[in-house]
C-alpha cells in the first residue's frame, strides 16, 4: 500500500490524477481523518507572515497520533516526500509549509485529550498538540479554576506550535517559557514511532522536541503544569524617557522574589509623537487616562519606553489591599511622574487582550496584511547598543506595529531543550511586529529586518533569532553554536531521513 503512495507521488501526470489518487491514498493509509489535494490558495500554502507561498501535495486532517504515524511512515517509504505539522499557521517565514509534501493540519486533533491529573501533588492537564492555547485557558479556568503558568501574548496559537519554539510572555521571567512548563509529551517521530517522553523517559526526545522547531517529532499531546487561576488583574503601564531607567527597573522587577514583584512584566518602545499606531495613543489602557506629553522631560528623545505590568488578585480581596500592594510595587519605580495608566480587567480578559486587538485589526482590514516580523533575543550586555542603533535610529519613526522589549532570565530555561539563547543570565526579547500593506513596502521591511540582523552580526552582539529562519546551513550552525552537534545527533536519531518540518530549511531530505 505504501509503495502505491510512492508511485503516485512520482507520476509526472500526478496533477491530472489527483482526485483518484486522493481516494487511493486515503484507503491505502487507512486514515481515520481526511485527506485532500494541496491547493495554491488553501490554508497549507499560506501563513500569518504572508511573505511565502508554496503548494503542498496533500493536506491531511488526522484524527490523532495513529493517523500521523501512518502518514510519516508513508512518506518514509518514498524517496523524497516530506511532512510538515501545521499548528495554526502563525509562522512568518513558511516554517509550517511543505513544498510538494504533506501538510498535517494539527487543528483537527484539537479536541483530543484534555484530562486533568495530579502529578506529584501538583495539577496538570493533558492537551492535544493541536489545541489552541485560548481553548486550554477557557476550559481550565471554567471547569477547574486552574490555568497554565506561562503564556504567549496571543493565544490563537497551538500548543505544539509554541512548544516547538519556546512560548514567551510576561510570566516567563518567573516560570520560564512554556517549554519549561510541560512535564511529558507524546511525539510521533520522523520514523513514525509514537513515543511518550519526559525528563526521565526518552529524555533526548523530550528535550529535543521542546524548542526543536518540529525537527524531531510531531507533538500530539503535552502535559502542562497548572496553578490556581486568579479572578482579576490590575493591568498597569508606566512610561520612561530614558532607556537606562527603563532597563534598570525592568531588570530589578524580573530579579525579585515571587511575592515582591508583579505577576507579569513586559515592555515596549513607542514613538514620541501623537501617531495613533506608533505614538503616545498606543500606551493608553483606559480612555479616561489620556497620555499627557507635558509630563515628559525636555531631554526625551525620538522614542519612549513603556513597562507593562500586572498584579493578579481574587474577587474576595479587599480593594484597599489590592491598591496598597500595587502602590508598594509601583512606588519603587523611576518612571516619568504622571505617566501611568491602569485598569482592572478579568484574568481571562487580560490573557485574551490580543484577541481583541485581532478583532479590531480584522474590522479595519489590516490583520491579513503581510507581517515581516523580526524576533530576537539580545543579551543584557548589548541591549544599550541595540537601543542606540536600532530603536533610536533605524526604527525611530515606528514600524506600524508594536515594538516589544522585556527581560528574561536564562536560569528559567532548561539548557537541555533545543532552544538557542544568548550567553548572559539576563537577555531581552525584542519583537518588531510590523504590519505592512501589501505591495513593494513589504520587501523594504524585510530588507530592514535583514539590515538589523546583519548589524547585530557585524558588531558581534550576543544575540539569537527567536522563531529563527535561515536558509544556509552555515547560518543555522552559527545560530545553534556549540549545540549544533547535539542537534545533528538528535536529528539522526529521531528523523534520520529529514522528513519533518521542511519549512524550517535546516536539513535536506535524504533517502538513507
Ligand atoms: P505553526 O506556525 O503552524 O508552526 C510553527 C512550527 O512548528 C512549524 O515548523 C511547524 O511545522 C511546527 N509545528 C506545529 N505544530 C507542531 C506540533 N504539534 N509538533 C511539532 N511541530 C509542530 N510567540 C511567543 O513566544 N510569544 C508570543 O507572545 C507570541 N505572540 C504571537 C502573536 C501573534 C499574532 C503571532 C502571529 C505569533 C506570535 N508568537 C508568539 C509566535 C508563535 O509562537 C509562533 O509563530 C508559533 O510557531 C505559532 O504557532 P502555530 O501553532 O501557528 O504554529
């Protein structure tokens, strides 16, 4: 049966016979889910970035790990087929695509699993790799009053998609990235084996798959740590004119003990003008608290900095207790007097804040524009240089979207995972989240990103791309540095024919 798949794939008339072939393949694979022809305009040929498009051969909607295993084994029986797991396709650079290969739509497995359990006295939830984090949130909070500890800002991303990268947000300084908050995975390897792995059981596969860019296996189930969910969040923004003061406070906050700091710490750069997207209005949390630039010192430059903070609380907490806790924390900070904005929102409302931005952007017709995004991790030792050159010069007029910057702690990341990080204990995530109208300006924005990366390399900055995308093997080797040999070994062990995640362009499919 699998041989039949190879024949079909290599038939030069394949296009004309595709409909017949689809049913032949469906039968030969004995799929419980479904399969359809790849389509240049279908979901598997696009992603959120809107920069690349390729035509897959087939789009498969599996019912679970068994289906995925069959597809991978079928691909292995051919000389050149590849398989890409597609989470929610929110990559920027075609990472979830397979040119002429099989794309597995993990969303069809989103409802699988969802079992609450207690491991060593702590609550955990088993969820599908294809589940959206927003669904995990809604179900965990509404059914159990519990929630995962570490998030991404935006939750219409799949569990498997973010775990294949890292998954970071304003809780990561305390709990580490999402990859530090799972205790067990079920993975379909590049050999088609369905394997359960954890720190103690098949640890090489477990740590390899976490941050592994989909190179070693397709995550079909993850066991995620939970904690009691708060009811409410005090969401606060404070503004700085000086980068040194912003970073001093940000680094202080992420280094404090749990009960002596905020529950969430992020930050962003914005333009010192009244532009509605890039400037002062982008800071406002509450329409009643308008940004008053008269508070800014004369020395303020072309860009300003905002720390975004949050304190969790319960409905049963006295308002005065919450106010006192917030005042104590905010009181120690050196932001510009008068430039503070705050609002109380439900915990779910806080975590779903980018969903509301998505709805607005969809209504304005800009959500589907191309997104030439650049995400970097930059070491604390180089962040002042980065600010001086990139924020204060290269992007000082804004990028038509958020420019995030906040510190993270390397000690909260497990060095056994596949994620590549800068050397220092404190490093910053920098995210240039550009929304570009379709047309020639997109190429320009991509070129600007390239310039920034080239500058980082030329100046010898201690940095890594987050959600990396390189084309040349040399660049990948530089990215992984002394982890490259480990990565190659893991690839040889778990996906020796380089069938998986071809859109990352790290390894070429082999026939051995
Ligand atoms: P896809 O884009 O579909 O896939 C990404 C990669 O993972 C591909 O190589 C794919 O083959 C592989 N993959 C997918 N599913 C699996 C699986 N089950 N097993 C193995 N490999 C798999 N990231 C953050 O860390 N923090 C943020 O706050 C954040 N905010 C974002 C906001 C928006 C609006 C967007 C578009 C992205 C954001 N991201 C953020 C980036 C996001 O984490 C990555 O783009 C992630 O890969 C997207 O998840 P996805 O489910 O769409 O994965």
